[in-house]
């Protein structure tokens, strides 16, 4: 399954970590930008427990900011994206899909170990939702400091699009390029907002720009809230929790 996703995130103040969800722009041909919650392309507000676009603080330093205030893309050279065509698995009960969101995504820092406990109690569903190879609907990156929703994989399943040169694969490769160019910023403690700006620059630079152009051509009429794969996007009036459960179910629902 694809490593890309359109991109639904936020920063975790206490740990100085950044978690970012990925949701695509609400338009016919959304970009592969990975906006965070709050003031972003999707207009989504953060779930309870998130502090959007915060840079975090260093423990014991009196609350001072940590991490870079700006991040330039470091585009991999060579860039070798890997498209893994998705496989539908009936691994999760309907109630598990929303419960995962409650336990693991409302507060990804998981100070009370709710996610850890939930994952241990639901091993089969967890294995489908967040496999280590990032082929599932929930993709964790940078030692679980960044989390994205695998919209490219969703597009693939909904449209039976597994081809190396299809829309889903093209979307995935474009997202991989911008994310890999900028995830160093999160590793360094940068704000999600800074990571987002870095991705915007990467999308117009070098191989990432070329892949974005291919994505735009291949995905016409497919992606976005009016495309044939619109179920993979957060639509107007959608409840965020239900949206996540819907996409999770496309991959893993019984």
C-alpha cells in the first residue's frame, strides 16, 4: 500500500514532538500538501487534546521553544519512492475503528498510555491499521512524532487502482517526496507549521515538482471532494472522527 497520503496533524507540546494528520484540500484537484490541523487547506479543527502548529518546549527549560524556525527542503538524491499496492483486509470491527481514533489520535503523545493499552488489546486490528511498512490507513513517521492518513492507498482501494503509473501511485510518490524532504524538520523539533511550509517549497522544487505535475495529470476527476474517490476526503459537514473511521474501514473494516 502506498506510503503517501493526502494529507490529516498537530504538535505535542509536552514531549516536543509533532504529530500530523493528513487530509487533502477540499477541491476537485487537491494538492499533495500535508496540512496540519487548525489554519490549513482543509479547514479542519484539531481534535480535543491537540495543540495545533506548536513547536513544543524542551523539558525543564522554562518553556522556551525548541527546533528550527524555518526548514528548507532536503530533497533526497536520488529519490526512490516505493509504491506498495494496497490489500483490503477484514481485520477490524466497526466499533474498533472509532475506538482507535479515541485512544491513539486524540492525543498521540499518549501520556496515559491509552493507545499502548488499546493496541495490546486489539492486535489484529492494530496490525492492519498501522503496519510497520506504512501500508495501512494510519502511517506513523519519525518515531511516532508524525502521523499521516494514507489517502493514496484509499484511492487505490476505492478505484481498484494498483498500477505503478496510476493516480494512486502517482499521488503516493508525490507525497513521499515532499514528506521525505521535510521530515528532518520534525525530527529536529520544528513546528508542524514549519514542516508544512517546507513541504510547500518542496512541491515546487526539482523531482518533487515533476512528481506533482504527474500526479495532477493522472488524478484529474479522481481525487478531491467531487472526484470519483471522494470518500477518501474529508467532505463538508463530515465529523472528523467519522471520517477517520471511514477511511480506516476502507482498508480494514469487516
